[in-house]
C-alpha cells in the first residue's frame, strides 16, 4: 500500500475542511480503525474508492482519465519501474519534477501492450509531450512526435492529447 493516501469524510471537499481539522497519521493506524481499507491495497494512482458508510461496499472508479490499454491501445508506464528495468534511464529528482511548467516538455514511456502481458521488444516508445495543463500531480499535454513504429502510429500521433501523472515522467527537457 505504497503511495500517498488521503481519507475524507462526507464533506469530501478539501476547501470545506479547516487546517486545524487535518491530521497526518500512519496507514497502520487507519487499518486498526477499519480493516476494510486493506481491500484497497491494489488501488492504482488516479483511482478513488468511496462508500456510503463504514461496512458498506467500496465503489472503485477512475478520478482521472488515466489511459489503459483496453481503452486507448497503450498505457503509460510507471517511471520508477521503467528506470529499474531499462539501464539508460536516470529519473528526474523531486525538485525538477516540481519545477515543471506549462509549456515545458516531458518524456513518457508508452507501452503498446496489455498491462498484464509479457514484456516483449517493440512494445515501448519513449515520446515527448508538451505540457498544456497542470493540476497538482496530474498533467495534460500534447504528444510532440509521432511513434517510430507504424503499428503504433495507428493508435496515437503527434498533436494527440495525453493525460498523465507525475509518477510517469521519465525525463524532463532542460532549457539550454
């Protein structure tokens, strides 16, 4: 259950919660209060889980338009995983990720295969995206180049819009 987690009550809108009401607690403390949180351990970035009351079933849904292979014909690989599995990747550090601005360029790893399928050659393309919107850790951009492989060009091309999370950025184009 790694990553950043937020728990909200029925008011759900952060602007309705005063600063003195916010608490930072260990996830273990939350689990002692409600063991059903463990059901959400595989919740991916960009997804939310809601329920009407303690003990009710969780409803899991997308909060952001995170591309999946089933929907788009590609998905965006997690940058940390990509760097672990490809020797030529040196991920941007947190200060560099925090300095991304609208108009900047970031590189993403597009995988043209099902998320659960075997990793094979020719499934990945690293492509530049021109950032057009930023909403905290989520961004939208325009693909700046066409895929190298013709089979991938049938799926996505330059000028197509892509929504992504900061955790998917494998490189930032530095100004010279």
